[in-house]
């Protein structure tokens, strides 16, 4: 195939969640421990496994056509790219991550203004420096290679780090002073790549399938046979995304009903459906939900 799309997937904490998202979207990706170039059942994709911190820069420079990386690293690298869609998923939850200013529990620092003249360690130097400038505060910001939490208070006055649930911060007897940036994964593309008709169409198709996989999270399909005289009661009470699909059965007085509901609702509503006279109730998982 002459057409190829160079696509970067994030290596590290988002790696497994990203591969699983693509699987649900219909793309089977195999990652080898010996290679940074995963394989796929889509021959038009040329995949790269790259640290999320670098993907925005490579897409901006045109070495990669598109990729998935955090909004924070796009901001950090000042990457000028097209954001095709937000992909609100992460390694632990569907909630966004936050870059936060962190100090020891007993620190006298209560606000960003107290950071004047202080020292901060962080991996997101650009994020931190730009935020401090916006706040009108001058502080020394140094790059941290990792294990940032152990550096306060002996080596620095505060750190700026990423948190999703805050559990690690509490476990290390630290507290959050302020939030600098809220971030979530974004599907980005090189601006020149988006001018290529084939690449743009391919990327739009991938985005549609990924969005469909995300929309299907927490949803299940539900189908059943129902006495026709109970249909109106069902339609008025069923918490479906759309009006249910209804079709007559070969047996007079019965209809087949199919819909999509939240999985958490299914355990409550199935007994109600049974009491209503429904039969042959089937609940099934969804991979994609495309509107």
C-alpha cells in the first residue's frame, strides 16, 4: 500500500490504556518488548511508541503525522498542531490529570504568592515557569528527572507534579497548594499532514472509531421480547440513549425491543422489565457507540 500514516502512541503510563482503546475501536495492536515500533492489523499504519513528553514536538516538526499525547506536553513544548479530538481516558480513571503545586503538610506556604524567591523541582519546567509568570511570581524552577516527591523539603521548597487521584500525595504527607493545569490525552496531527486528502480522511476515520469506543464505556445493549400492551409504559420509563428500536414478532401481541442503557442501570431495570412481562432479556457489552 502506497499510503502510510505515521502514528505515535504514548509509551509509559498511558500505553496499555491506549492499546486497549484502539482494540475496542477495531485496531489490533501488538507491542513487543524488543521494539519501539508496534505492529497492527491495519497495514496503512506505521506505528511508533514514543514518550508522551516528546510526541507533540515530533508531530509539530513533521517527523510524525499524528499521535496521542497529553494536553500538558503539547503546552510544555509549545507545539503548533491540529487537535483532532480530546480523548478523556487515563491509566486509572476517565478523569483528567492535574499539574499541581505541592508542599509538605507542615509547610508555611499557603498560596503561590508565598513562592516568591523559593525553589521548585518539576518535570514540567515550561508549564511551571509560564504559570508563575502569569501569577507575577519569581521563583527558581529546576528540572527533576523523577522521584520528585522525595525532594521536599530538604532539597527544594515545593514541587510541581502530576496527580490523578491525589492518593500518592496524601501518602507522602504532602498537600496541594494550587492547580496549574488540567490535562487529558488529545489526538493531534501535523498541520501539513492534514492538507493531504488521504491522511486527513484516514485520521478522521480513526477519530470516529476512537470516539465511538469511548462513548461505549459504561454502556450495554439490552434486548427483550415484550407484550405489546406494555410498550408505552416501557418507553416512558426506560432510561435509554435513544428511543428503543421496536419490531413486531411473529406471535401476535408481542414486540422485540432493543436499546442502549448505562451498565449501572441494568441491574436495577432488568428485574422491573421481568415484572412487566418481558421475556428473553439479553444484556450484551458494547465496543463502540457512534452517534
